[in-house]
C-alpha cells in the first residue's frame, strides 16, 4: 500500500495539467478496445450478455447518482421516475 501512496504523491503535479483528461480518455479508449477484442474471441452467446450487463450497470449508476453525460440527460430524465434514485 505504501507503493500506491508514493505513486499518487509522485503523480500529484500532473493533476493540474490541461492535457491529463485527454490522456486518460485515450488510455480509456485503448483499454476498452483491448477488452472488446478479448471478448470478441469468446462465443457470441457469452460476449453479448457481458457487454449488455456492463452497459446496464453503467446506465443504472447514471440514473441513481445522476452523473450522466449532458447529451444523455433528456433520456435519463425520461426513465428516472421509474427507477430508484439517490435521495
């Protein structure tokens, strides 16, 4: 655990850099692509439920915490009354 704390302390100056969100976005896209490529090697009967379940969990989290992207707010507003939400 000490190594993780040292890592976060050494990365602290990067948090104020304007390019950090873009770099994290690129890393996220590369990670998602590699996960999709790995899942595509599985049978489709296994791959699609895993992808569907992941999308469902993300959408439910957006509805519960109301931290969805701005462009999806009208859709989440439409389905939020029927789903549980954080009070």
